[in-house]
C-alpha cells in the first residue's frame, strides 16, 4: 500500500507515474532537486498527516485508515 521511489524527475513526474495514480495511489513529491524522492500511498489504507522535505529525504507521517491511533513514520531517502 506504500511505494517509495528515488530519482523521480520533477518535470515528467505526472506522466511517468500516471499508472500509479490511475490505480488509486496518491503521492507526495520532494520539493527540491532535479531527481527527487516520491512516496505513493493508498488513501484507503493510510491518511497522510504531515510531510517534511529535508536535504535528500522525504519524511511522511501516516495514520492507519483502519485505526487512526496507529502512526507510521516513513523516511524515503536518496543517498
């Protein structure tokens, strides 16, 4: 229900990953850099609570859709 990608091109992101959006995924794309981290998630399984755009990391906090008291912190990092 979560997919992490590194080196996503910001200028072609929408067309490159149209197939994931068509399959019901939502996404968060790092704001900086030519090649960026992107995190895809299914809103039926997770609710996005917050996002931090750090140096080469995209850090997201999710809540479980089935139990909102459960949190998941995910760091998507390009080394």
